[in-house]
C-alpha cells in the first residue's frame, strides 16, 4: 500500500471541495425518499467480459445484414430468433438493457429465450459491435461508437445522464496526478444525486 502524505491528502481534499463549491456533495440521507437501489431488481446478472480481448470490426455502424454476416463468419447459426434480436439491437440507440431487449423481442416473437438474447449480446461485444458499462441496474450495452462518455446515475430516482470525456478530463487528471493511477471512467457509472433529488432534499 502506498503511503499518502498529509500534503497530498490536503491537496486532494481541496480539489474535491472546489468541485463542490464548498457545499456538501450529498445532502442528509434522511431527507431522501426510498433509494432507487432498493427498488431495482436484476434477475439475470450479466457476467463481465471486461478483461477479455475483443476482436474489433467495422460493423458497429452498419446494418443488421452486416452484423449477421460477421456472426455467420464466426460459425454461428442465424436462426429467426437471433435475426430478430440483431435487428432490434441495430434499431436501438443509446443504452440497451438486456432485460428490456428480451422483453421486446419476446413480444414480437414469443418463445425467444432470455439466454439467447444474452448470448447474442455477448457475441456482438466480442466482435466489436457493442460495448457495455455497469450502471445502477446492472450491465447495459450500447453501440461501440457511442462508448466515449461517462455515465452519471442518480442513486435515488434512477435518472441517467452522460458526461463527455472532455468534461471528465479534470477528474481523470486529478486521480492520475495524485495517485499515479489512470482511471477508466467509462466502464462504471458514477453514482450520486441528480439536481432534482438534491432540490427536493433541500
């Protein structure tokens, strides 16, 4: 463990205080309604493939046919169910919740197993079409070309927002400068309280 001197600690505390403009970063928890964390459920948590090498392709902004061609080249049999899953994924912009995706595909094509949806998402990440991040409700996917941002999630109401990498650069630099640690701020959500919940909490 690296020992931290008082001067380094004071500088870090000073930087954090300046970011919060001298106000407490979080209000009194007793003033906040029942947390979103207590209301959410994730019956099918995704295994994290974070440390596995992904094979980059150039189809993340292509068509369903492009993606199907890539999956076929991997030896995957493209059943009508998998075609429907790929088509829905390629129509979706923004975050892709595996549970919501399975529900939508099952509504259009009853009998599609949730495991098939999860496996297809995993394969699309392997070939570079999708990327995932860990948010308040669990892992969610998005198109690879949309991955360059930091996720902000309200722990109380579940509201989500994005922070550009340029906006997050000051925080990344602060961590690297004081801890010699280069963070990946895009992989996990930064939890906190949104402006509305802070306002309601007074």
